[in-house]
């Protein structure tokens, strides 16, 4: 797979470079340092997980009740 190094933009190939997608160990370590110094961050989720779970639940229609779990 041909690609460009995300640090220096040199062409790199997964078949040729052991540090793919980086072109060299130097670029790989520069990227690692950027993550370690918090230059790069993973963003917060766009949606609240609780809201997504509630949206996926089927809504109860009027007059319908959930089944009674205490059947004797």
C-alpha cells in the first residue's frame, strides 16, 4: 500500500518500510512524542451514549403496560 508519511510527507510503502505508515523510525518517534505531549488528542464522543441507548429502545404505546414479572 502506497501512502505519504504523516510527519514529513515523503512517499512510503507498506511493502518497503517497517515503520509504515511512517517513512522512518524518526518520524514514528516524532508522532509518538506528539501523542505523549498531548499535541494530539482523541475527541469527546459526539453523542451521549445514554441518549443513543434511549433512542434505540422501543417506546410504549398509550394503554400498554410492561408485563408483570411477578407471575405466580
